[in-house]
């Protein structure tokens, strides 16, 4: 592996760009609290690990050879984001996250993990990103390619989890502030819901490079 000093800034730039993962984390933190948001971050990390493994196995090449497979994943991901966005718009005001009305946290966290997993796993651009970025830092004369791919993939997942955890905690802090303002809650719901629907529409129309 070479130029790792360039690898980390490249990851930072990607993870700082607003996208459906970031909005989902902020929304989950604001609506369901820190635990559910961190569970969502875990689901996203698992999805990225799957993307790294699939990229190593050459699934991106399948997308190139059979474009309809890319379209299937793309449309499924767009539909899922659209559904989450609509649910966000239809949701009620924030519950009291510190009260006795909070139901089974374990069930809530399992749902949050699943939501994070599917949001990222059904985004074919995330797979293509791994397939394009990671090979640029592979050294042909170095360690076995799969070993280098695994190390770079672990770094990609780990850095992503750090950023996602920060977004999760930010969303939870936002939720605590929003508890005191129903108007701000409505603005937050419509903003995050509209952004998720916008990302869904964008995913609907993107094409392979």
C-alpha cells in the first residue's frame, strides 16, 4: 500500500459531503436518540464492509457487463430512501426520549441497524466508490492484493464509523434542543424528509459512469 497519507483525506472529503447516510443519522438521532443513531451507524458500517467485499469479488464488473443489475439495485435503493423520506414527513412530534413512554430499546436499535444497512447496501454508487478508490492505493509489488484490499477496506469502514458516530451524536444533541420547540421540530422533519426524497429522486436518474 502506498500514499496512505492521501487515503485518509480522500475518505474525509467523501464522508463530509452531505448524503443520505448523513441525513439518516441526523434524523435518527433527533427522533430516536443517541442509541438508535449509533445503531444506525453500525448498520452503515456493516453495509460498507459488504461493499468492500463485493468490490474485491468484482461485483462492479457485473454491473458493467449487465447494466440491468445496476438498475435493479439503484431503483430498489431509491424506493427505500423515498419510503424513509415519506415516513419522516408523516411522523409526529418528537417523543420524550427520557420518559417512560420509550418502548423496547433493543427492538428500536435492531430496526435502526437494519435501516442503516439497507440505506447504504442498496446504493450501487457506494459499491462503485469502493471499486474505484481502493485499487488506486494497491501496490502490485507489495503484500498480496486481497490483504491490501482488506486493510484498506477496514480503514474505510473504521473512518466511516467515526464520522457516522459524530453525526449520530450531533443528531441526538439536535433532538434534545428540538424538544422545546414544536415549530423547529416541524422544520427539521420537512427539511430532512425533503432531502431524503431528493436523494431518492437523484438515485433514480443516475447512470453508471
